[in-house]
C-alpha cells in the first residue's frame, strides 16, 4: 500500500473519530482487518497493545506502526500525518470559533449526541479486547449455533482481575501494572494445564 493511500486511509479514520485513541479502535479494526485485511484480529490486538505500551496516544502510535509495517519510514510518516491532520484542523477551527458558538444550542446539542456515541465506540473496543484476550471464543458465539465453544481463558481472566482491582483499589501506576501483567503472563503461561 503506497504512502498516499495510507495517508488518506488514516485521515478518513481521524476525520470520523471523536473521543481519542480508544474511540478509534473500532474504526481501525473495520478498515485494517475487515476491509483491507492488512492484519488479522490477533495481530491487530497485539498492535493495539504495543501502541498502548509505547509513549503517546494509542491511535497515533497505531497509525505510525501500521504505516511503517506497510510502507517503511514514509508509510509511518503518512500514517502519522493522516491520523493527526483532521484533529489539528478541527482543533484549530474550534480554537478560532468556539468563543462565538459556545452558547449556540445546535453546538450544545451536537456535543450532547457525540458523547454517548464516543462511549459506545470505547465500549466496542472493550468488547473487542475481551474477545481477543479473556474469552475463548467471540461473545457473539453465545447467541450463535456454530458449535464453537465459548468460555473464559482463566489465565487472562486472572490478569484482568488483578489489574482491575489494583487500579480501582490502589490507583497503581499503569506502567507498573503493564510490567506486572507481562510478568504474570510469563509465569502463568509456563504452567502446563
């Protein structure tokens, strides 16, 4: 895939996404996995996990990574510029015109509609990660009759519970939680069961 096409693809994702990096994940999945088959679901989940571990916004890191994977250094530049161009343009427009429109009823109503949509997109990302890490089959298998068994991956569920409790109860530093999770995974997946 050439750099111009990568720029346009990521600009489209950036243009239609409100709510930051996690709200971009369903769009990334649809475009990169379903529409263009640049990655499979497992590669995509690993890419997003790596994008979260590296410094910077998840969406920006993911675009840079995919761009580099597809077209080298120029692809990374194209992906980065593509995903940031819409937000920079909108941000500049908001900075210039917000004072004039901040009390506008249409603007307020629009923002009221965008907030729950953003929550829905983030929830979609949560379900995607549950499907690719904690569950042994996608959630939709609960309602289908395909014969694929649905269950929990006990190791991943244990790591998930540890991180959830540690973050909720003690507000642990996320970097340490990621390192602890990686260590737990190394230990738990060495246990033969």
